[in-house]
C-alpha cells in the first residue's frame, strides 16, 4: 500500500492538502507526471507531496488551482501548510509572531529571521547540512514568515543588533553586503527601527544571548529565547518584565538610528 493511501486527511493541514490534491487530481484524470511537468518538478517529488512527506511549493499550488479549476483553494492553503517546514517546537512562536502588535528583538549572532535576505537565510540554514529539499523548504518558510511585515496592519519591529552581527562573514562578501544593504532599506520603513550595539559598549544586558519580546493585541506578552537545539517561549509576567527591562537597557547603550545606519554602511564598504 502506498504512503498516500495511509494518510489521514484530518491529522493536519499538511495531510489535508496532500490528500485533497491527490483526490482532485485523480478526479480530473490528470496524471502525476502531467502535473509535475507543468509545475517544473520531478514526478517523484509530487508523489512525496501527495504522501505528505514533502511540502508543496507555492508554484505547485498555483498550477494545481489552474489545472484543477479550484479557484484559489490550494494557494490559500499553502501559507498554512508551509508552517510544517518549521520545527514543531517553533510553530507556536510563528503563530504568536503573526498576532503580535510589536516585536522587539535583540540579536548577538545573526540578522533576525524577519530581516534576512534569501541568500543569507540559505547560508544560515545550510550550516547543519540538511537534505537539499529540506533546506529549500526551510528557506521558503523563512521568507513566507517575513510577509507579516507587508501587511497593512503589520507589527512594529524594533531590532538591536550586536556589532558582531554586521562583521560576521556569512557566506561570500557579496551575500553579506546584500544583507547589510537590505537592513538599510528595511530601516526606511517608519515601523521598523534598527539600532546597533557597538563593540565599545563591552558587557551589556543581552550578553547571555538573543531574545525577542512580543507585545500581543490580546493577553500578556511573551518572550522567545534562542537555545542550542531549540528555542523557548516564556510567558511568566516576571520573565517578560525582565526581558523588557533588558531590551530598554540595550536600546540605551545602542547607537542612534542614524549612527547605526552609518555604521552598517561603513561595514558594507569594507566588504569588497
């Protein structure tokens, strides 16, 4: 029996998408090979998607709707399905991030995921050498996550970056330079504030590691703390208050917005 035959469509959004795609494709009399050819993918990959072991692409969703006459059915499902590219422990944070009114992020190692370019994200995701298909799924998921900043009701984003983030070579100089240029462009949006904590500050309130504070429309805020194997969501009011205080101290020690952009631009010029 094929894996697709064992899939329970009620077990998850991903399983529903997979079984619905297979059912509607077969009802339309369209072969896997024909749909895969139209979607510019190998039939074996489409077979895995219909078995629920690989994530669909946005292009496949558009092709499926066009070939099967399903309107925007699969295109509307796709953003929900793509969350399965995230580790299970990270998905609740993505949901909270989407509901946030304000996000305050301190980063000591990397540009935060919401502001990463595609190539920078690919370098970050490839550190542990995952399977190529898994790598691409994770990159797509990260870029999809950034779409909250394109919404009319987008959250305010406040970011403090340790200067080391600017100077750590991620991939080629061209990739790092493009990422820094993207940060400068992002800072032009009034609801995005980027500051740099200079190395000259020495010890600071975020020395123990990266964290983000989310202010939600309803209910108390939460804190996300990065970890080695997985992050952790903290909701205890005392922990949230402590993180907010630490972030305020980091902002106080950071360069002004204008000086921060000047430093980012200066580091860019060094990457030649």
